[in-house]
C-alpha cells in the first residue's frame, strides 16, 4: 500500500511545518548544550560489570560485601551523574546503612546460601527507581512543578517487592513531565542526557532510569510504559527493558494514576544492563500474579515460529525507519535462521499506518461506567486548578511557564481531540488485534522496530512527535515486549529491536533476549566506545 497524491502532499506540508517550527524553537530557546565534546569516563571498578544475579550470589558467598557493592555504585553515580542528570535525589547514607545490615545478616545466617537465595534473591544488590514510582521518603512528583515538595509515604508494590527480595534503592531518577513524553525533561529537575552522546536524549518517560543504568550507575531498575516509556529509553540507551503483559505487575502508587481504560494499556517492568536479570526481576515484581506467566517453563528457541515486520508501512504521522535500523533487524533475521535453523517470515499489517490514531483513540476511551479519563491539563495543575495550555504557551514564550513545551503541546493537542472515537479507527484496531493474536498464538515471536531512528538530539522529538507509534501501538494490543540492544551504529549510538509475543507469553521474549545478548554483545560501556 502506498500513499495517494493527497496524502503525500499532507506529509510534505506536515514535515515542512515541523521544520519551520523547529527553526523557530531553536531561535527562541535559551538552552545550549554545555557538554559538547564531553564523554563519560569508562567503567574502572569490575564490580560494576557484574549482573545483579551474580552480584547477589557473590554477596551471599561473602566473596564481596554489600557495602562494597553499594559504595562502588555510589562512587559511579557521583562520577557520571553531573554529566547525565539522571538521579534526581539520592539516599546514599540510608543505602549504606542497609548494606551494612545485609552483611550482618549474612554473617549470622545459619541456614546456608540456599536459604538466603530462596528468601532474598536480590540480597544486597543496588536498585534505582523511576521517580514516578512511590519510594518511601523520596520525592514523588513525576516532574510536575505543582507537585514540588510531594514525598512518598509508602512504596509502590513492585518497589516493595524488590526491597523485600533484598534490593537496596540508591535513589530516584528523572522522567518527562507527568510521564507523557519521550524526552526526560521538566522544570523541577532539568534535562537528562544520553550516556553515549550527552547532546542527545535518553528517551522517556523512563529516561533517567535508562541513562543511569547505561552509564553503569545502576545495575537494575524499574520502569512503566503506556506508549513506549520502557522500550524507547532502553533502545536509545542500549539496555534491556521489558514491557510486561498488562495486569501482571501492579501499577498502584504511581503517578499519574490511570483513568478511563488506561489500566488496560499500562505495563510496569524491569530495566537492566544484563538480559539474565530480566526473568528474576519479573518474578519478583509480579508478586502474587507471577502464576499468570509461564516464567519457569523452559523455552526451546528452535521450536518457536519467528516473524519480522520491517516497518509500519507508509504513514501520515511517523517517519520511515532508517536504513541503519532496517539493516540491523535484517541481520537479526539472518542470525536466527543460521543459528537456529528456523525460517523467519516477513509479515505486514496495513492497519499499522494508523498506529497513532489507534493509540490516541483508545487512551481517550471512557471506563466501563462511562467515565472519561482525566484530562492532561487537569493533571498538570494538580493539586491546584487545571493548567490553561494557551496561557502557558504565552508564558513559555517569555520564559515564565513552569511547564515544558512538550507538556504544553500535549495540552493543546488535547483541546483539538475529537470528542467521539472514529468508527473507522476502532475497526482498524479490532482487525489488527485479531490478525496479530492469530499470527503469534502461544509460540510466535515477532521482531519490530522500536523507533524510526537512533537517539535524536535534545528537543528534536518536538518536531517528529508521532514517531513513538512503533511502541504505542503494542500497548493498545496488550502484548508483552522485550527491548533488546544490538550493538552500536554508525554514530556510536545504540541500535536495537522490539521482540513481541502473544499475551502472557513473556517467557518467550525473555529467552530471545538472552540469545540476542549472546549473539550481538548486549550492553556496551559508553565510556569505552
């Protein structure tokens, strides 16, 4: 399917307008990169190059103390965070005290290593937490200026479960304003940088999390995803991230809260540098719902059915996938076929061209009682009055708004949204849902681009705002996805791919992640490139 002449003209006009707006924005913006030519120092402490699972084992066996591990990560955060601005509030003193208690517990344990592993599988391992998750005693603002001073009084369930498993939080990490943008920037904490190029974005909304993980300032972390907020940052920063099947990992005590039908599309999941940490983290984070997934089932990759979607087809909204990313996905196909003896079938779905319209429509649907989702402008002003996007735009022009241009733009877009969903878009989604679920079944895995390009420079997403649809459409379909790094590209920036499976088949994509890490090398030290 190709674009008609009218559609091509619409695309040309849209991109021309975006280019003009970008030029205007650059003229008006006072921000200039202050880190040009600077790069992260390479990792020097070998403890930072060990997976969380292996660190826990070393700590249990007294090969290294938890205090040593936690201190190593504190030192690394202090070394790289001035460049990254990823960790927005630390709890280093409390973490060291908790690490000392871990070491004391191990000294006094009489049941042996196996008892500790079963009861406390992450004992003594450092953890970073996205600031939109409640972490007791830490800021809980999600970058909203109106929430400045809000401190969490409880732990969000996934955080509580990880702490109960022995993990030690080091601090909270930056997000986009109210988690609804792919650049982690707000007027409370500032802008977060990509470890591989400080003039580029780490993605969002879990951008601070991905940035500090990729910079080796953390080994495991937690993210949330309603449009790509785990996968896009993991892709841009060259780490692993898993968007769990919705409804498995609790999203309670996160901000903003879900309304309308949004809880059907939001997922919480692990983010980490090493693929082997995804499965144990997910088992812990799922808590009482872990039985919903077949996480203990052994997977034989040679018995799976593999598919690849090279792009979403001609689209009015998103840009084409770059040749570099299409080429690396093709190489994954070649390696799968050569190594496993499988046939990877290329498939295409014309409905994907409406990815943004489908995502935008379904996030705006009312709940079963007919109550619509809370408006973004209301969330921007909480706990006070709703924000007025047009007024905030005027204030932004003179440098007086407390909101980012991305948040203001989303508020303006909301004002222009249709009040009733399009029957055509609903039809396209239902058709796509049926086709994809029939294709994947319980033994199918599909490769799909995460984004049309590698990590862009700061603020550039403002002028290609709909490129996130490669991830957002998977939220609406309710499928589990693992984001996998595939080495570095021509500009020294991470490449990657989404690995998708059928509902509740998370274990399949996690197994493919292990294979891809072994085949393509996984995470790379940004300081060594």
